[in-house]
C-alpha cells in the first residue's frame, strides 16, 4: 500500500502506559485483543496469518498479517466480511508502530486506503479503541465495550 495520505488514511498517535513488549500483545494475542475490541477474535500473528474480529456482534473484520516485528511493528489488512460492504476483507491496511517513550509506548497507527464514506467512523473508532488499550494496559477494566452493541455501530461500522 502507499504511504500515508490525509486523503485516504486515518493517522493516530497515542501514548500507552506500558512497555512496547506488553502493548504489542494487544494486537497479536487473542486474549489480549479481546480486552479492547470485539466479542470474538481469531489471531495468528505471523506473515500470512489471519486477523479476524467481531467488534459488535454484527460486523466481522477480516484481514491477514503482512508484517510482524516484535515488539516494534505490526501490519495487517482490514475489511468486512459479507456482501455489499464498502470495504471488503483486505481492502485497507493498518500499520502500527510502537516506540518506547518515558512512561510507556507511543503507538502510531496508520489505517490506509479507507473509502471516504467510512473514514470518519474509523477515526472515531480508533480513538475509542486506543483509549481502551491504554486502560487495559493499566489494569483498568472498562467492562463491556459500548461499540460492541450493534445499535451503536459508529466506530467500525460500514
């Protein structure tokens, strides 16, 4: 995929209160992934391995891992299963870079190749989910994810 462009990408930066080795697991281990997104997940964090999460009991996000460089970088494709989706499986790419900083890890997330019709929803969704990773990394359970309710599908919906 091409380099980040404001016209087709969501770019987020946040500091998570944990070292990169711990933050990395939130993207590569199923039990850790479910602490911040989804009601079901399947993760095989190796190049060519599956990335699949059910974020809201309705939509199913599916992609494949392209790069896995512990604990620095993860790249996977992203899209939605089912007919008529604005973004089919593998239709976009998520790149996560983890950089150690005082007090934790700077997470830089670039979600490329998003159609304009869903870009703002994904930007809001990533803000929501990155905050949930920070809370989980600090051992604070936030309880069920408000975006897991299909009636509030504004973060990862079509």
